[in-house]
C-alpha cells in the first residue's frame, strides 16, 4: 500500500515528536524527581498561596512570599538540623557498641532459657547493626553528594515558585492536551485530588506531626540521641500499619533497663496515649474525608517507591498505584474507553 504525501508528513511529524520526547526525558531524567517534588510541594502550599494572593494581589509577590515561607519552615531547619543528625547518628552507633544487650534481655525475660536469651540478644544486635550501618551509609552518601543535593534543592524551589505563580495557566495547559472527555476529566481530576490529599495529608503530614510529637517526648524525658530517634519516628509514623511504636517501645525498654522505672512509665504513657491518639484521630478523619484509599496500597506503594525513587518514592509510589487502580476499575467496569475523547 503506497503512502500519500499527507501520510508521509504525519509520520515525519510523529517521528520528530517521539525523538524530542525521548530527548527531553534524557535531559530531565537527572532532575525529574526534583521537578515532581516541586510540583507536589506547590500542591500542598496552594491553599496558602490562594489566601495570601487575596492580600498581595500580585502573583510574583505572593509566590515569592510562599517560597520564602517554605524555606523558613522546611529548608532552613534542615540546614541546621542535618549536621546535628549526622553527629547523633555516629554517637548512636558508638552507644550501641557499648550497650550490654544480653543484660537487657535478661532483665525483660528473667525466666526464659539461656538459649532464648542468647538468640534474642543476637537478633537485636543484628537488627540495630543493620539500621545504624544503613543510616551511616546514607549520611556519608548525602555528604559526598552535597553539591548535587543543593542543585536538586534549587530545582525544587524554582519549580515550586513558578508552579504556584502560573498554576492557572498550568491547569489550562494540561486540560488542553488531556485526551479525556471534559466531563470525565472533571471526575478524574476530583478523584486525583482526593487521592493525593489523602496520601499527602492523611499519611505524610500526619506522620510527620506524630513523629515530631514523639520527638518532643524524647526531649521532655531526656532520651539521648533525640534528634536521630525523631527522624526514625517520623519515617515509622508515615508508614501505615507500622507506626511510631517501632521506635518508642525500644526506647521505653531502654529506660526501664537503665533502672529509671518512673521515667520509663511516664514516657510510655506519653507515647502510648498522646502520640498514638494523633494517629487514631487525625488520620482516619482525613483519609475517610478525602477517599477510601486502601492502607495496603499505600504501604506497598511507599516501600516500593522508596526502593525505586528514593525519599520521593514515599509519596510517588502510593500515588502511582492508586491512580493505576482507578484505570483498572474502569477497565473492569468496561468504562475505560468512555473516558477518552474521539480522535
């Protein structure tokens, strides 16, 4: 079958578009996660931008004010806390080398057999050794890649600023190239917002609040290496079906084994009552209010995303899986083809 002039031009245009698309992916690949990070942060701070825009009236001024707020609330504290966290991580590693875990196990399980105590002690030592070595390797890698980290940070702020300032134009552009029917596009946009808000606010933000609250408890009760433990608490609080107990229970056992029974009991009450209540009250309210996103999907997405995308995968992983479920359900209900506009 011979091709006419119109078909040849169409193939030529499609080929150019594909080449440009692949080339663009290669160019953006090193900073792609930073771009996505800036877009996600812009989505989180969008309500703040909209409120401040009513006051400042001017887009550049408002976006600059919100970007400054982001730097003050997030980036500047990290700049001062990271060196402290590095020092405390090395101190924590040194501390674990001097702790007599066999004595702690014997105190907790006084009537158990010697074999059980030895196996439990060995398991604890391996577990803590793996955690500390992973943390130290991560910190060393962070220090070695500091110039790259600062460049990625600059990209995040740049994308964050312009995404906020030009959010309306960005929405119109995405809507203009969207292949979906307009009524389906509105429904999908609403659903995507619900899922995104559920994951970001229901898991990420609530987990950060919960971890910081536990960190305040570490300071109140004089727990050593409080900052490093707070970082671990934030990560464990973000993960669904895990929670901050993964951090505060070993800390309570440590306080108890140290002989300070009163402090151990008070800390356990603080962590078990106050910290756990944050998770039990805020997270179900936000998730139920936004959407019924499965905790299993969120957990699997966070863990898988962490391996594939690094720290950004905690957000990207659940979002990708949740969006996939939407299209799989549409395919199951035989409504997938109804979403797209005719050619």
